[in-house]
C-alpha cells in the first residue's frame, strides 16, 4: 500500500491487505477493510473492482459461519450485476451461489450448534429447495454466450451440474457433465479443476475420455 500511487492501485492494495487478514483469521478487521474498499469502489463507479470485493466478503461471511449473510450478499450482487449489464460477473455470482448451495447439500458432517442456530432458516431452505435453486442458477449461467466455450467458467458450471446430478443419483447425466467439464478444464490447463473432475469421474468407476 505504501508504493500505490493511483487511487485504483490503493484500492486494490486494500483488497489484498483485507484478504491477507482473512487468511490470518482476523475476520472482523478484514471484513471492515473490505467494506471500506467496496464502498469506495461503488462511490467511484468501479463496479468490476467492487465485484471482486464481493467475492472476498462472501468468503469472510463463510469463514465467520454466517451463511445467511453470504447467501444474501450473492443474491443482491446478482441483481446488481444483471441491472448494470455485467453478464459475465453475474454468471460468476450465480456459479458461486450454486456452489454454496451444493456444499450445504453434500456436506458429510454437521455444522456446530451455534452455526446451525444462526443460519437455521437458510439451512432449512437449502435442504428443501437447494437442489432446484442450484440447478436454476447453473442453467442460467450456462446460457450466457459471453462465457468462453472452453473456459474455466464453463468447466465450473459443468462440474457443478455433474455434482448435482450425482447428488440426485442421475449417474448418466453426471458422467456427461463431468466429461464436458474435463474438456474445458484441460483446455485451460486448470489443474485444480482437472483434478477435481477426475476425482468425481473416478467415483463413477470411470476414466475421462
């Protein structure tokens, strides 16, 4: 931050500092700095910069066990991005919210009691309707023709649709989604996504083509 001169660079440095605070477990400090950076970006019309901060804020809420606020922020961000025509950003918000629902739906352990009570209505809603919500979000993101055909966003969408199909025991559909995700991820040398896709395919007793 000491060497940042231009206002945009100073704002970007603040975001990095806030992210570092989150990684250090300094959640309140990190979240407060992110809020300041986000408001500054919005006040100055830097919507793309603000969108990056939103993803950091979602992570901050999740780390703090505040699922309800994370979901609310993503829903609000989708509406804002749709309203200002930021179609790619809106798609990434949709993917992130769908993945949040999927994490809850496929969780193998129960949350701590305080986290459960704090987010009871949100967890109940996801348990009842999360599958439908996640699918709608992913299908809408998939319709976005601004996303590269073999980009990381496509890989994430297909991977998530595959997980959803697997959760619903639709194994044939799951395989198709995973294989499309694998093609896109390999095209981008996205090794983390490739590994996740191959692990998912392996659960079906298959190998990627």
